[in-house]
C-alpha cells in the first residue's frame, strides 16, 4: 500500500550528477515554484589505494546550487551505501540543510558497529543524522510535499523518496535491463526486497523513477531515468509475469557469484555515521578499520 496520495501535477526539476568511479547518480531535486531544493545520495571521492579523500564530485553539486541561486533544505540518503562514501556533511557545512535517512539505520549501526568493533562510544541510535524517516513520513522541499516509503531488502534502512511525479529509488531498483540490487548484505533479504519493489511498482504507471546506480549493461550509454510502466513491462528481474519465488531463486543464486563492492569497508564505516569521518587520534590522524573474516 502506498502511504500517501501521489500528485502527478507537480513535476520537480531534477538535475543528475553521474560519478564514473562508483557508477553512482546523485540528484538535485528542485521545487519548480521556488528556489528550494534537496540533494539525494551525494558522493565523496575516495582514493582507496592512497587513503585520500577529496570533494570534486560534491563541489560540482555545490557549484550548481550556488549558480542557480538555490536554497538547500535536505540532504537525503536513500540507504547506507556500500559502494561510495557520502559527502552530505561536507555539503551541509557549505550550504546548510538537514541530513535524513530511514529509521532502520539503527539496525545497520547495530550490526556493523560490531563488525567494525566501534565500541561503546559509537551511538547506535541514528543521532548522527538530523532526521530519521519512518514509513510514510512527509517533509517539505519548498512548496512540494515529499514522502518516504520504507523499501528494505537490499539493506534494512532503504527508502524510496516520492515527490510529485518523481521517485528517487536508491538501490531498490535498477534500469529495466539492469534488474535489481543484491540482497546478501547483513540484514538483506531477497524475499523482502521483492515485496518492497512490488510496493514501488504500485505507484502510477507514468511515475518517473530515478536510479542511484547504472552500469551500462551490454555497453549501452549510462541511463538513470525510467518509469513504473517500463519497469513493470520489461525489468529483467521483476517484470509483472515473474513470481516472487522466481525472483528469490534468481537473486539468491546470483548473489552467491558477486564479489563485495571495492569500497564496502570505508563506505559503511563512514556512511553509518552520517557521512562523518572517524574521529582523529591523539596525533590528529584519522584511521579506518579493516575487519578480518567478518564480511
């Protein structure tokens, strides 16, 4: 069941920013009737081999918002990403806005707080974020009312954010020829993911869907926008004629063949803390942990 009535007459302006290194798409979602906007799934650049961070990707978003004279109200994380680091705190420092994520971040923090041996000083209550969304919660982007839909399965904290005729789906879905995201991370579940996806596909057929990732299957150009109708007709994993059992069998078999994302260790450590880097030690240096045989 969809938690709120959808108003397709509202068409937010959506600007995409594609990060080639992580195949991530970040978005600026603007109210067409005002200068208010939100940023969804920003990227902090991370050189894994050198352990160096930079902000070229985030700076492009910041420059765009400043150039368009926009007011940033929200920095939305659709979930705790395992393939890129969030730049939300950096953008917030530059432009303001509130950082929001699904309330089940607390479950993710509990699981990975143990994996990374974070200790009692690590708060597992989601307090690193400004807002924890429950299923059906609403918030404003200027005059637009957005609402959050809980869509667990890839991770427990996954949410789809719906505003007007657009839905930002995170990793819940990929483009029709890309299928769906994996469901084998701690707290993931293929059957739950299928049911979450079907809930999203109950949205109106003309609803625009915006992906968090695209990998250009078959060498096609990168794409990140589709519709509910297109997904229901042709998504290779969840089109209408495929059953829940079909999906679960496919997803579980496929997930066994997948390698872990290259940036999973730094990404989860940073992202479960709202995008904040580890606190510096007595010498002012920051360190990430590498758990052995834990993932």
